[in-house]
C-alpha cells in the first residue's frame, strides 16, 4: 500500500527560526515528489522534485529529494508569521498520494 | 499559474438533498481532474480521478453511487453528492493536471465547504 509520512505533525517556532520539514514515501511507480502550502483554502504549489540531490529554491524556501532513501525535506529559513500554514507533501504516480501534513505556526 | 475555479465555495443543505459542485479549468484544458475530501486538520484524501469523456476512477471505499462525477468537457468536472447526510459534511477540493505527458503540476480549486444539516 502506498504511503507518505510527514514529520513533525506540528511545529511552533519563533520568527527568524529555520525549520526543516520531513517527508518519507513508499509509493509504487513513483514519478515525483511535490510540496504544497495550505492556508485557509486550497493548497498552493511550492515545488516539484523529480531528480535526487538537486536542490530547488524559491526565496526562503528550499527542498531536496533523495530517491535512494525515499525522502524529501522542505527548509524554510528566517521564518515569518506568514509562513504559518499546513505544509503537505505528495508523491506523484498517476495520482497524488498525500501525507498528513505538518502544521507550522510561526510566532512573532 | 493555471487557474482552477470551484463553485460553490460553500453550501448548506438539508439531509437527503443532492448537491452539485463544479470544477473548471479557466485557462487550460484538463483531460484529468481529481476530487479530494478533507476533514478538519487532516490531509487531502483522494476520492476519484475524473477523466474527460469516460467514467471516473474511484478510490477504494468511495461510493460511486453516492459521489457522482461527470467530466463532460475538457474544462469542467462536476461532483454531485447524492442524498447528502451530515457525515458527508466536509471540505471538497478539485485539482486539475496541466501536463498530460508527465506527472505535471496540479493546480487546485479553492474548495467547497459542504454542511449538511
């Protein structure tokens, strides 16, 4: 059975801290790993990772995939209160298999 | 990025009625759309994969007669919750795949919150 596991389930940090969110997966016919940020409504796309070892960056966010160890991490540096959200990772095959998400709260 | 519109954004209905939710890709054609359900503080649970011009593929445990999916055009998929009951109250989200060649990037609608009284 396909599964995607995220850790931690929730996290509270102070503004300026750096956080690392983890995502491990066991999915047949794996194609790519995606990260989404969900605030009040629907998830918004952050990254899609297909190859191992190539870091993708967007501002203070970065992510990398390890296809040998079957995991990905999402880093957020210099966190801001606006980073507070649920961060979802999903393994893509012919559909997306989502993890349970990490609830991040950044305190001012 | 690509835009996916979902309507209505929220709906309240009486038990026993049916509710239709629409998902439209506004600036691209989507041969495949996905319908998810999300309970409070939980992740997205895939309900079904909607394919244009053919029957939807339902995930295990999802009643196809309860959740009717129609994908009549390349820009519109609908989810009808038939004979809704309070336990069907949830947040329903659709997504559409931009590229048919690869896994591609999924864009999500803003979701529809259904409350069944």
